[in-house]
């Protein structure tokens, strides 16, 4: 890592420069009779003020210290490239299970991205491993950067690439695969991998972070260590999302890859299982099974790789202003599938029905989910649902809209036939549909009273 | 109400017909040494089996009884039209506050809709009042049917009609207005009325039901009574949604009209406040204030009616497969506003940026919300957010996507100027935006451990 101090500005930059301190150097800060010693971390947040400096304490925890004119800043020693060579590392990890970490980008990999003045994916998986030296007590780690993309830019073709990379790690003997990924579309990618990687022999764990690793409150290290722990220890072989279970640093939840959703824009426990419960919790080194996984770990099992996705599938959320021309336009521009995020039990305005019928008659697969997110569609209760069923709209049961979108993309890459697509879409393949999910699988606010 | 028994079929119809029992008649059912006496209720569910009969017990509770060949069914007395004339009713309600009930359709008004074999809006507000005689202990009720629409078919022009009707009831002296409405788009309508009805002198309470009133588990009566209680008793003057606070029949929550969302397709407590807490709870006749309302009740206050909405505003939910042509098409077909339901803190794929810029340059207002639903957008943290801000995308803070859509429709009906629209959109008008909402306003599942 070539680090400089360009992430800082104003007073902080002045003080750092005058002592010739660069990011990565160990420094001491004396302020108000206190002395702090640590490694200078880069700043990557847009709008960082000019007064705070971030250092990593020996404890591994990052803190922000506000400098004033009287603060004394001294360099203790220059930073050096800490990367251990495989030769040095090998003795420590002999006999430990092997986890492959595949880095795709996102906040969890955003540490050294301070030059642009905003958080960008840049950190390699090896850098992550270097950042969290404890990892080598848990597992032998093979770290690779397979792409460097903010997750809002991840496309279905990227899912294909990731699936191939996972398959290749498994082929090479990994006991578990960890994928570091931005949280924005983590739920879409986990659903995609759940369908693309069938008959998994080992677990595949997607992990992200809600606060970048140079922020004092970062969840990156704990999530990553937890992901490696789960990947190497869990007696399961399916795709999971592992993230904080609550806002503190007490424990993590592993959600089924087809059932998790980012439900909060900033909280560390943003991910929750929808119409399902978490499958494992991870507390420190302890992995606790909360629900029976779909498959047990078995390295003899042969992976079935089905990595293709049809991109021409649209997600349409109905609302009181929606016009039929929205559907017509999808038909005209070659879409092969439409997932409607309808209201309530799976309804759409009556005025869309002629266009939906035209789409289905043209061979397009139209599926219904609910924008409520929680609960299942049941199109047999009300007239408008019954009419949509008659037209040929496919009810997606308790599948969340995002998973239904990804699954239909996957289904349409695997069959050209409308009837086969319908069957595949409604058949549970990766825990994405439960014909008997219960209303108790719901989230509730504090209520305020 | 002219009631017959056509909602039943098979064995039940046979037994009812042979004793000449019609819906509305009081009957006794003897089965397995038990005798049940009650009023025959209509059946309206699609797929009702042919063996269950629904009767309303004297307690007011509906139960379903499964008949078999040996069951004995007898008519005790014929149903009669129970509607009391205003002359008969007046003495009971003298001095009580007046609530206007405006019925728009939906499940809460679906009781007599059994002829079609599915639930359709049909019941008049007066029928609702007749169904729940306890109402006259609480309030004088003026009931009107203003439309009869399943809520998935409600359009912005219907919000205008409803707003006019509410204004007219307030002008005529109502102490509170209750609107019976389907739950599917109840949150959209409540947001619309929150902007259309400014400076309210009295509360406006939207209410729905998740189970139709002829089902044993119906929440219709409790919700409606609660809505009238809130409308006449609460010391507040804003738009609320009142629904069950939990699955049992213990109490109700009044959510701010701009903050509530249907988060479950079937649970009675489907509605929850997002990025906010409920404002009142209603337990029986008791109304408890949980948060300070925006305005206190004051019948001297003069309502400002701004009932217009621009229909050409689209809601676009980003996803890994979304194409720029989706945005281009909206520009080409005359849309004036676009609300993006982006990922995370308010991001959209980079590949959409040229089209979004083209839209804004063409005078279209483009606003950003988050598909996480909970939490706020903060487009200053990551590069892709910063770039969208630079293009002119408007961050909607902690406003939920549905409310942002409705508000932009309302804003664009009130101004033609892009800059004024931007100001209005981000200025809190009805509690829809809080610059300091907290992360604690979140919902959490049981977690499974």
C-alpha cells in the first residue's frame, strides 16, 4: 500500500506535514494532557472536517481525535508495508481450514480510497487480511480481488463472474468462500448466487460493511472475521449474508441468501431476513445454528454451476399514478420477464390488465410480488387478484420482490419456454419460497408507547 | 340491506334453503350437542368451502361453524332492516361530537359484496354504522359513500375528490372525519390528504381493515370504532392512519399520514410508522397521546385546500438489471417528475447518469429516496451519490418513497418552476421529513435466537 496523507486538509494536514507524517506511520498526539499513540489512518469521507485525525490504536480500534492549535503531533516511526509473505504465514495456518476471500468492492473494501475525496472501492482482499491479523488464528486465507465495483453498479453479468470465481475456489479445495461486496445490492447478488451455485459442498458467505474501515465505528473487521468463521466452521452448504445482528458489536446474523434485504440505509444491522429467520448467529468464534440449513457441508458433493442470467427482466412497482404504457414499453423493447411489485396480497390497478395480458400473450413471463415486502401474495382473495391469475400472472408466494426479479432472470436464462419458466419460478430451489411461512416472521417497531 | 343467501353453496346452501333462512335472519345451529344462535352473515371469500356457515353471535363476534349432514339448522326470526331513522337516533347522540364517515371502498366496506363470489367494495357507510351499533355511544355519525373503489384502483384524481369531500364535511361542522378505504394504497391516500388538507381544524382519520367484516377474524369493527373515537376525541388536527397495533384486538395505533406504510400483506398490524413513531394509541374508548401532534384541534382554524395532483410522476426502483432507456422513456412520454427508489444511502447505477441528467436538463424534477425504506438518504458519502447531486437530483432525506411520489405529484400541480418544486419538495410540510430522525426508529424481527 502506498499511503500518503492526502486524505487530510486544513489544520490537520498542516500539523501532519510539518512533522512529515504520512498515512501508515505511527504517531503520538498530545492534547489536553492526554497522549494517544497509533497508526495514522486515511480519511475517505466527503465532507470530512479539517480538525479530526483518525488513528488506529494498538487495540485495533480506530478513534477520531480533534486537533487544535495547541495539539502536539509527533512521528514515532514510519509505516512499512506489513504484508507477510506466504512463506512467513504458512507455519501459523497449517491444519486450519481454508477460506477464500473474493473481493468485489464496496465499503468493506474502501479503506485506501481517500484520494478521490469520497469512498470508492480500492482495497484488495489481501489488504483486508493484513488489516485484520487475527484472521490467521481462524483459518488459512486465500484472498483475491475479482472486481472493484461499487455495488450499485453490479450487473447480472457480474453475478456470472462471481459465480465462476466461487466455483473455481471450491474446485481448488476451499472449505468455505467469503465474498466481500458492497451492501447496496448485496441482497440481489446473494439471491443470484443461491440459484447459480446449486449442490454446494461448502458455505458461501457474502459480507459487507455499513461504515468504511477507516471510520471509528466501522463494522468491516468484525463482519469479515465473522464471515471467515462462518465459512470455515458452519456445518452448512448454502449461500448466506452475514452482517451485524444489532447496532453494537455483540454478534452477527447469517441470513439465507434468498431471504435477506437491506432494510435500513445506515444501521449496522440493516440486513434482516424477510418471511424467514436467520439461520446462524456468530458471536466471536462461536457459530450457533438457529435453523436447520438447506444442506450440510460435504466436500464430496459436486457443485452444479448455472451461472447465466437474462438481463431483460424488469421490476415494476405499482402505484396510484402508474400508467399502462409502462408495461407496453417493456413489451416493445424486448423484455422477456416482468416482476410486478404489486400492492397488498398481489394486486395491480385494473387499468394495467389489458397491457399485462398483451405482454403474457406475447410470451413474456409476468410474476406478482408484494411491495409490503412481508407476508405472501394470495391472489385468490379479491376480484382483481383472481382476474390477474386468469390472465396468467404468476403468484410468487412469499418470495421477496428482489429475489423474484433475480430468480426470473435466472429462470429465463435457463429456459425459453413460458410454461417451464412458470414451473421453475414457483418451485422452491434455494429456500426462496415457503408454502407455509408464518405471519410471525415479521418485524415490528418499538411502537412508541 | 336486501340480503339473500347466495354467498353460500353446497351443503350449507341446501340446509339454509330448506329452512328458508336468508342472510340477516337469526338462526340456531345444533351440532354435536352444541347449539349456536346468531345472525347469518354473508360469505364473500373466493374459494369459500361449502361446509362453513358464518354467524354473528349476540356478543358481536363472528364465528364459522362447519356443518355436516347431521347438523340441524333452524330459523328463529327473520332479519329486518335495522337502519334507524334520524328521528329515532337523534335522542341518543344529542351533545355528542359529530364524526363524518366517508366510505371509499375496500375490505372495510366489503360486507355485502357476496354475490360476485369475491370481495368487492359495496357496503355503504350507513351500513357500517348499522353493523356497529356501539358507535352511537361515542359520536353522532354522518355517513356517506363518496366512491366505491378497490384501493389498488385509486388514482390521484380520486385523492382530489376525497379532499373536496373532507373539506365539505369540515365546513358543515364535523368534529372529525373518518375515511374508510382499502388498505392496499391507504398510505398513498393518507400522504396525499396530508398535503392537500393544510391547516386542518380537526383530525382526519383513514381506516381500513385487513379481513372483511364477514370473516370471524375481522378487524373492521374495532378499527372503525377506534377511528371514530380518535376523530372525535384526539386533541390533534392532522391526517392519521388508524389500524391494529398488534395481531390481537387489544389496541390500535394512529400513524402520521405521511409516515405510515403497509409492511405486511395480511397481518392486522400491517401498518407501521417508518422513520417515525405512532402519534396516538387507542385502547377501547381511551385515546393516549404518544407524540406531540403537528397541530392541536381548533375548530376556528380555517382549512387551506390544495387538492390538485400531477399524474405524470413516475416511481422507478433501481435494480441490477435496470436500463437507462427506462428513464429515457419517461422523458419521451411527457413525465414531469421521477422519484427514484435507489439503493442504500441514495444511489443509482452510474449507467443511468446520462439519462438522469438529460431528464433534469429537460425540466423534469428527479428526486432520490431509498428502497431500504428505513433510514435516510445521504448522497454526500459516496462518489455515486455526489455525482447525482451534482447533476441536480434532489435528496428526499428520510421521506419514504411512496410519500415522496405523492408529494412530488402535489408539488408539480402547484408550481411549474423546477427550482420552486425543489424547495417545496425538501421543505417539511406535514411531518413527512425530519432532518434529525434517528436510527432508533427502526423495526426488528425476532431474530430467531
